[in-house]
C-alpha cells in the first residue's frame, strides 16, 4: 500500500452519534465524564452533542449545558451538530455561557445524498436543507467557528437503495463552496464496499483536497475498516469513529453502530500511524461508555482487550 500520511486524526463521534441513539437518557454529568476521559485519552476532535430538536432527539436535549461545561484541553476541538438557525442560536448561547474565547467548538451541518432519508431525518427536501444552511454557515464563520459538513447515505439509503456517487459529489461541492472546511462522507447504514469507496473518492478527489474529506463509516456489515484502508490509500487523514462502536441514526432503520474507535486505533497503531491516542485510556473510555449505557458495546478490539484482561486477572488469582 502506498503510504501518504504519518499522522491520522481520529474524529470521535460517540458522545453525539452514539448517544443520540440511546433509548435511555444519559445524565449530563455522565456525558461530561465520558467527554473528559476521551479528552484525557488524547482524542483531538470530539463531536460532543447536537443542537437538533429535543423532540426528535430527546437524549441530547441537554446540548446547551454540555457545551457550556466542556472539559478544556489545549489542541482539543469539539463540534456540535446544528440543523437550523434555532440550533445555531442555542450553540451561540452555550458558547457565551462557556466564555466564548476559551471555547473551541466547531459547528457541523448535515444532509443526505438521498431525498427520502433527508426528508425523514430533517423534514425538508435536499434543496430546502441546503438553502437553510445559509442561515447557519455564514453566521457561524463570522463568529469564528469552523464548519464541517456531513453527507449522509453517501453509499446507500435505507429507502432508495444504492446512491449514485455523482449525487454525493454535487452535494459535497456545494458544502465546500459554502465554506465547510471538511466534508465527512457518511455510510449511514454501513453498506459500503471498497471498490465503491475507491470510485467515490476518485470522483471527489478530482475536486477536493484529501484534507477536505473524511470517512464516517457505520460498521453494520463489517466493511468499515476495509473502507478506511481505501481512504488511507487515497491520502485521507481524518476518520470518524465512535467509542465502543456506540451509535446509529435514529431515522435510518438498520443503522447500527459507528466504526468503533478502538478498532480504528488498533489498526492504525498496528500499521505504524500516529494518532496521539493513549491505548489504556481509550479502553477505559470504552469501559465507561459501557457502564453508562448499561450493556456490552460491539467494538471488537474493546471486547478483546477486556476479555484478555479478565483472563489475566483470573490467572493471577489461581
Ligand atoms: P421540524 O419539526 O420540521 O421543525 O424539525 P420546525 O422548524 O417545523 O419547528 C417545529 C418546532 O421545533 C418549533 O417549536 C421549533 O422552535 C422547534 P414550537 O414552535 O412547535 O414550540 N425547533 C427546535 N427546537 C430546538 N432546537 C432546534 C429546533 N428546530 C426547531 N434546532 C428539525 C426540523 C431539523 C429541527 C428536526 O427534523 C430535527 O431536529 N432533526 C434532526 C434529526 C437528527 O438529529 N438525526 C440524527 C443526526 S444525522 C446523523 O446521525 C447522520 C450522521 O451521523 C452522518 C451519517 O452517519 O451518515 C451525521
Ligand atoms: Mg453517523
């Protein structure tokens, strides 16, 4: 494999993409504990929460309080999803309470490449959604925030089937033209396979730099890491993942967890890439996430690590 970069940014989305999908409400203090341990583990990009409608996503209704109390660390930049002007006003209000200049929080806008998923997710057509971004992106940039753009269902849609890559390209180009610093390509329902990913990246890299693209894979069918490998080969340096593999999209039936952060980091470290992430602390973050949601999480490297620790602990008492 051609090696293009040495350092990879692991973009942690568990506190948002993971917790948005939980049936039970994780207390604000517990969310802040999870954010603290992820920060301590060395994650430099963490999507902390979402300013969407609390009626649509009750689990993140405390977004304002979370952002106003984010644990600070030099070099650590958070992000929050923002769907409309109302969400942006809530983010600005939380930043003001946090003390604006100290707060390092990006805004993230999102839409789907497929019309039906977009409507189910945000109750608007793709064109209406893009038009509404005019009320988010310019004011966010004017306030000094960077803005990331997500293109969901970039490989396939639960309602419309496979996505034509040219549709992804056209939406991504519009987001970049608006001023998004990076487009995160979402495999919302985890259907992508490597050749499809290669083709999509070829089309996009004719129009964007590798640093302007990221992969956001859900691991529903076990193909997330194979797609990451294609992304690495194409020169991408940012990959989204979720602690323990928490997550999914509540408006995409069958969307299971994101690629687990531990699985991604295990592979990257094994290949000699630097991430700045401390493995034992990352495992501790996964353990905490399991305690907070009250169940075993699907991340394979997390389960392997916890399993071998349990084995060693048993061996040392016998
Ligand atoms: P709507 O119901 O069409 O909104 O929802 P509306 O503009 O008609 O307003 C209805 C009411 O909601 C009003 O209140 C508004 O004030 C309020 P009322 O007057 O009835 O009292 N409202 C809000 N309140 C708080 N914060 C707001 C807000 N906006 C309106 N921001 C809306 C439209 C977009 C808000 C809604 O559809 C929504 O919140 N959708 C978000 C769904 C979501 O979060 N999905 C998951 C995230 S995307 C994802 O996971 C994919 C990703 O991970 C990438 C991948 O995997 O592909 C990013
Ligand atoms: Mg997602």
